[in-house]
């Protein structure tokens, strides 16, 4: 972007529209602010999903309880799963992608800042749409997988619209995620600072790159599946209705062709975070960088070839099951490479157990346990026993909570100073860690055995006298501990937000470019684009005795994108039209779509060339020398 | 952002001048011929139904390759990632469709 300045500079110089307060957040196209928006929205949905989890565990605390029974329990499990995957885990990862990736590659923004804002608002509109179902007759209740024909059952009275909310909410949020993925793909390919070749990219950026590829190729499958389900539910289609020539197994295939890459979309950036945190706090460069990259790409590729392992009991036959079983087990190899690389990075390192590193080192054994049960589940003959029991529940919570969420916390403690300019309290952080970590294992470890004893998942109760009482009780206590841990974390955030900005540029003695600039990063990120002279660019300069990066360009005017309210309005339009579809008021859906289309026209018809920050203005900011 | 785009456009038009319209004319003629063959295969009326379908699909694939390489610049420099992306997309889609169709309808 830098080279383009001189040439277009004379043509466009107008005062930027500067919004403040709420309007600033609604119109921002700054990747750092969008990252914070993702963090707040994702955190909010994480708390809602967590609350649902605690309600589920409360119902299951003792046998034969009648707190949330039948439909209410189904709604709780469905909304817990859907909220956590689509509206908590995904946006939390997008928060890191936005907050960190442009800084790590030495870019001033993402490739398409407007699209970035649009991606956030679409996700948020979808999430809010779906969660309003609680107040509008009942939430979706067909499981987060929404298998047809269960999900295509329509309430004859027209009062209960649960799954319609699922379809429309996920569809709108899915568009946001898809364009976000494409945006980061283009950003990482095109916007790297001079000298940053692919094999010099920090590992977090590498994992985000692979995740973006997976998003781009996996999300179209769920889009198709949701469109078909929408036609079945709203317009009497028959894609999944066997009696009219449809096939309900089609949903399973489409869902898992998306769904399996989806879990790798979630875990890949987690791997990246762990790689950054473990190497920084061992004061050693990452062991086996190139094998890490290779393993990341290989896992990404294989993730498209294993979806049938979710469908072993569907009746695909021995040959198909065996092929997919072997492909699934093959993933254990590159994953093992990663585990050993992390261990070798820690080996002989000067390890500092900060809260970030506590979470990261706790991740490693926890994730291995989830991986081992994964290989067990990959054996089709055994899977017929495990299928739809708490063993599966234990497995995927070990990889998603024990893998993803632990690394999200590691990343939060690690990058919080870069995002907000303040250090989270280490003391409260340690309390948070121990409560959450112990709570997590108490919750999910007994569930392995409950599953092996035959407790099916998604059942709202169990009878006394089958040996299931102790496991369930411990599990519920663990869930409460995790909730306590989250409360401590919230207190930590509030305490931190109330103190002065205290974070220096480089509080952890980091290796990568984001630590070369002030905390929080200024609007334009880098006053001068840095010149990257090797892997772990900042570490390399530190080893050469330099205090800062060598700039790759003289100080000049910096081109900035203009803020815009259009992404918000576009998403609002789709949000409104979503309700129109759910309630069959097609005038409302039409009106919503018109709002979106008009905004798209406005965006297309009026060129916005952005604005420039002049060198004189840069001098007023602190950080960096002329 | 916007200058970026402008720059890319001017870069591309430069490259076009060097290359001249020869390739475009050629591929236009080839594309027209391929379309005529497809029509001819149906009009001829003597051919087996399955053969016609397969024949047209093959012609369509050839045409798609021409489109990608000559009209959408896939053969030019700096198109490595789009080409890889399209190839990977084909691979994923074909695997998924083939596997799903195989198990559901065969």
C-alpha cells in the first residue's frame, strides 16, 4: 500500500470524517477496533453459551430431576452448541485474527477494511437473530447438527419457529464468516511487509492463513445445506424428505463436509497461539518451524477428507468407513509433530510461567487427551459403541474447550496489552486459570466413563441406581468451577480497564512485529513499514543489537480507509429480512433486502478514496523516530 | 485501498499491450468452434444419448480451461494463488460430490 501513496496523494486530500462515541464503533473499518468488537460480541455469546451449559449441568446434577425437561432441555443443548461454535469460538478467533495478523505481517490494515466491518456486523446480526428466538416462541431444538428430518419438522400451529431461527441466523452469520476468511486470505497473500516471505511468517499468521483457506472452501457447503433446509421449511421443498424423493442423508453429508473442516478452522489458530506463547515464554525460537508449517498445511488438507467419520453409523458400509477411518487416523501424525515441537520448544528453555504460558502449557496435555479419544473414535467398530454417548461429548469438549478455549485465554493474556494498552492482572489471572483448568477436567473427565457406561448424549435425565450419579455430580461441580473462573476473569477485565495504560511496546520480550510498535497500536500501525530480515523478525534485530526494526520506506503520508455506516446498514437489512422469512411476511423480507441492496449500490456508485495522515501529524504521535 | 486497485488495473493493461490481441482472437475462434461442435453433436441426431452428454461435458471443460487461462489471465504471472485456489476448490468439490452421490444414490 505504501508505494501507492505518492501517486494518488495529490488527487485526494480531504478532511476525514471523524466520528466519536457509539458512531465511531458502528462505522469503524479499523481492524484493531473490529478485533475488539469481535472480542466483545464473541465474549458476550460465550457467556450466554456458558450460562446454557450451567443450566444443562444443573438439570443433570442429580438423577431424575425435573428442572429443564423435554423441549426446554433440547433447546438448551442446541443453543449451547450452536452459540459456542458459531457465535463464541469463531468470533473470538476472528478477534485475534483482526487484532494480531496485520500487525504480525507488518501491514497497515487488512486488504478490504470495509468487508472486514461487514463481516463483523453480519456475524453479529446472525447471532442476535438466533438468540432472540428464546423470546419468540422457543429456541431451535434439533441439535447443533440440525439433522433432517428432525430439523424439517414444522409446527402445524405456526407458533414455534425454532429451527427457522437456526437456518436464518446461521446463514447471515455464515456470509460474514466467509467474507472474513476471504479477506484474511488476500491480506496474508498480498500485504506482507517487504522481506516477509511465506517461510518467514509467524506461525500464528500461518495458521490463520490455513484457517482462512478452510473457511473459504468449507462454508459454501453449509450455505448450500442451509438454503436447502430453508426451502424445505419455508417453501415446502423436499430436499430432505424421503417420501417426496428427497434424501435426509444429504443433510448429514453437506453438514459434515462443512462441519469437519469447521473444527479445524477452530483449532488451527489455537495451534498458532500456543506456538507463539510457548516460544516467547521459553525464550527460544519455535522448534521445527518448517515442520510446523508443513503439519499445519497437511492437517488443513486432510480435514476435507475425513467428514464421513461423523457418519460411521449412518450405514455407509465397511469400505467407506475404513477409508475414512484411516484418513482420520492419519491426522494424528501431523498433530503429533506439533505436540512434540512444542515440547522441544519448552525443552531447556528459560521458561516463565506467566498466566498466558500457564494456559499454553496446560493446553498441551489436555489437547493430547482429546486427540487420543479422537483416534479411539476413528475406529468404526468401536465408534458403534461410542456413538451418541457422553464419550463423544467428553472428546469434543477436550479438544474444543481444552484445546481452543485454553489457547484463547492464553492469547488473551498474551495480546491484551497490544489490544488495550493495559496488562491483565497476573494474580487474578492465576486464580482464573486454576479455577477454570480444574473445573474443566472435573466437568469432562468423568464424562468419558459416563459415556462408556452407556449414558447417551442429549438426554435430559437418567435414572438412579445405574452408577451414573457420582460422575454426573462431579461433572456439574466442575461446570460451576468453570463459571467461577469466568467471573474471576470478568473481574480481572474490569480491574484492568480501570487502571492507567501501563503496557510498554514489548512487555513479554516478543519475537514478532506486533511488539515493535506502541501498545495499543496507533491507527496506522506502522509509521514506516518495517523491513523483515528473517523469521522472528524482531528477535533477529534484537540479536543483532538493534532496538527497533529497520524501516523499508521513508516517512510519508499514510493512506487510510474512510469509516462507513454501510456495513452496519447492510447487515441490519438482512437481519430484518430474516424475521420476514421466519414469519412468512415477505413484504418485510423484501424491505430488508431492499435496504441491503440500496447500501450495496451506495457503496458501488460513490467512490471513496479514503484519506491520508500527513507526516506532520505523525510527529505529534509518540513512538518511532523520524 | 482504492489506489491499489487503480495501480493493478494500469499494470494489467500494460501487459495486454505487449501481448496483443492475437491470443484473444484465437481463443475466441476456438470457443466459437467448440460451441458449434456441441450444437452439431445434438443436431446430427444419429449419436448415442450418453455419448452426446459426455461429449458436450468434455467440450465444456475445454472451454472452461480456455476461459480461465486466456480470458481470466490464469496463465499470466502473479496468478499462482488463484490457480491453486481454483484447483483446490475443484478437488474438494469433486471429492465431496462424488462421495456423497456414490453413497446416496448408487
